[in-house]
């Protein structure tokens, strides 16, 4: 699960990940899309886990941002106060 105060931020971050994945797809970057979608499909599972997986969720976003800087927006959305 994600801390209740971070659930809205988690959804906003997931939205950013999916929007950027679509951008990669339109750009023909197939391998990148597959990598991003691997993370995107894992994020909801972290949200549903009965254990607190807030740090793991953020770690996945940071991993994307390290590989592709444009994903920093997902980290920013997650870290923001929504």
C-alpha cells in the first residue's frame, strides 16, 4: 500500500509515467516503452500490497528518472503535496 496521504500523489505520478510512455511510443522508441511499461504495471501492485510500499513506489519512479530525466516529473508529483 501507499501511505494514505500519498495515494493521490501516487496516482498523479502514475499518470505522468503513462503520458511519457505514450510519448515514447509516438516517437518510435519501442524498447524504452517496454521498459517504462514494466515499471508502470508494477506501480499499482505496490499500491495494493497490504504492507507499506511507499518507499518502493518512489524508488521505482526515481529509477525511471535516472534512466530518462523527463520522468523527474513523476517523482515531483509523488513528492508534492496534493
